[in-house]
């Protein structure tokens, strides 16, 4: 199998590097967005647990 190297100009190389940097920035941005949503979901879950604990204490106090 013969692999032929295609010549590339300095401008094409720079453009490829810029594209790669932009792709990396997009991936990092998406990762941060997913992480922020996960933090938000955990906060919602914690509030739900807290609300259930308050309801359980209120029910226990009503029975006492």
C-alpha cells in the first residue's frame, strides 16, 4: 500500500490549527455546560430530599 503525501501550504496548516483549536474549545464548552446541568440536577435533588425530610418531620410531629 502506497500512501501519498499531499503538500500543504503554511496558510492551510494555520487554518487546520485554528479549526482544531475551535473544535477543542467547543468540546470544552459543551463539557462545562453538561457539568453545570449536572450540578443543577443535584441541587434540585437535594432540595427534594430536604422537602421530604421536612414533610416526614411534620407528619411525625402531627402524630405526636
